[in-house]
């Protein structure tokens, strides 16, 4: 009996030591979007401070296509050892609820939410609307005249659903062949009239006067656009969409590894230098959440996306 107990204690000590020394090599962080985009910029900033504070190496790998689902699948099938991590956002819900992905957030091991960026509805500066409510009223009076740009099945499509419902389906949904920059180009070229996009992509065009904001989609006014009303202020209670970036690991990743990784991210986000760089380069703020709080938030978001998908007839 004593010999068996000794063996068990040795094994437990080995396991504890393996967790304590994690990581012993680079951590592959899969970004399922192009290099230079908002998601990519944010995680590289975080990785820079992780390296400074803990000496860990983030090996960022960009795997594009499929609205993020292609890169996500790489992590889904990876070994659950903490060395392959997904950096994702609400696209995990939109892809699942329109059927372009067969997996949802609960098919991974949620680690932590790290940052929050906001969405904004944009238009050309010569458009007749002062805000999004004006555009909605215009679409009601002139159905089929105003083109609302979306990426079909993506988060922008879901953000357009409450706008379209508020306008009694008066907008024409104008499909984009790409992401935010594609829709920005089409709006500036006169091929679309308005569209929800990431704030980080729009700010340079606001500064140059090539675009104007009609509403921000955050719960409160955005600190980077303090004079622009929220959609809620304009009476659009359902139109609250943030872009929250979070880390996911393969299903079955040991709890101690998840906690070690999450705690490192939490400490990094508390650094003023990190927060300042996220604001300056990505118009994002630290928004840390883990454990049960994170799971409740993801479940709440997932249920909202499901509801919107059903309202728009997107569910298969």
C-alpha cells in the first residue's frame, strides 16, 4: 500500500511540475483573419507584453478564409496541451448559426476574454442623414432605395438585422465580397450607402473626412467617438454589438494550463503600456473576463445570435 501511494505522489508531483513550467516553448496563436487587421494587431500587442512580462513566445499564425472558421478548425483538432490557442470573436456565433461552421464556442475550452472593440455604422459624408435613425426613417419612406452593406452570414449581417427590422425591411441588403475594408471601399465608391464595421477600420476615414459615423453599437458612448450617439440612444434597443476578442483552447485542455494562460493575460492587460498601445493602434480597451463569468457572457451572446438568425430566416 505504501509503495502504491509513493508512485501516486511521484506522478502527481510530475503533473504539478509540468503545469508549473508551462509553457516550455512557443505558443501557437491562430488568428483566423489577415495580418494587419484589428484581430491580428491586438493579439500581437498582447503577445509583445506577454514576452516582456513572462518570457513566453506567441507564434502568431494567420489562417484566413471561411469567415474565421478555417483557422478555428485548426485549433479544434489540435492537441489539448496549451500550445495551440485560438484568438477569436463573435464570428464563432454567426458562423454556427448560419451553418458555415459545425462548431460553436462550447466545442472549445474557453480561456478568457481579453479586449473589447466597438462597431460603428458608417456612411458617406454627403449622405442626408445626421444619424442612423434618420437613415431608418428614410428607408421606411423610400423602401428599396437605400443599400445597407453586409458580409452575408458574418457579424455585419447580424448587426444589420435589427436595422432592417426597424426599417420594416426598407433597406436593400447589399452583399460584400470581403470584410470591413471592402465595404468601406464600396461606400466611398457609391456602391453601398451605409454599413456596420469595426471602429478601428473606420477611424482613419473619419479623420480624413471621407466617411461619417451614424451610430456606435456599444452599450455606452465610445471613448474614441464621444460625440456620436449609440444606437440605444436612438431608440434601437436591440442594436448593441461589441467586438470582444477571446482566447479558446482545444476541448480537454487541462484546467491548470488554462488558468496559467488566463492569469498571464490578466496581468498583461493591467499594464498601462499595454492598454495605451491597444487604444492607440487598435482602438480597443482591456476587457478581461474568465471562468463562469465568461461562460455566462458567451452563452448570452450565443442566444442573441440564435434569436437574430431566426428572425431573419437564416437558420437552416
